[in-house]
C-alpha cells in the first residue's frame, strides 16, 4: 500500500506567480488592447459626426433647397398606397399611407459622401505625416 500525504507539494522557488493587483491588471489590459486609443477614436468620431451634420444642415441643404423647388424635399417620396381615413371622423386614420421616401435616402447619401470625403482627407493627412516622420 502506498502512503498518501496531506502535505502540500512544494514548487521550486520563483515559479509561483505573485497575486497581482487588480488595478495593475486593468492598466495592462488597457495598454495591451489599445482601449484608450479606441475610446478616443469613438469620442472623436462622435464629434466629427456632429460637425458634419452641422455642415450638411447649415451649408449643403440650403444650397440643395435652392436647386429643388420644394422646401421639404427630404420628405419627398412615392406613395404606394394612400391613407384610408374614417368617414365619421376625418382625423382618424384607419390605414396609414405607405410611401418610399427617396428624399430621406438622398439626404442620408449626401451625409455619407461628406463623411467619407472628410475621413479620406484626414487619413491621407495622417498617413503622409507618418511617412515624413519615418524619413
């Protein structure tokens, strides 16, 4: 019969990891996964979105409104089915109107194009600066 001992096994000195501090672990996590850089990118993206929306609404859309006769072209669309109203109460809608909003899609497309151009210009500038710094 073999004897079983309840004594803990001894590991060679220096091989056991010291219990680490949770704050240090979190700091290492932030460094290793570039979380701070990603957070800065998200905040900057939100700020750029606000700026681009302001440019589109304040500068681009008034110019488009000059070219298109309707003031509310963003609400323009093709009606597929007209709304059905209650005969007794004309304010009550029995079936809502079904409409394809091409004006809204055009507005969103303009926003996308402006954002894409700004991101392209920013990326081109940043990459050019990196090339100059490497030389």
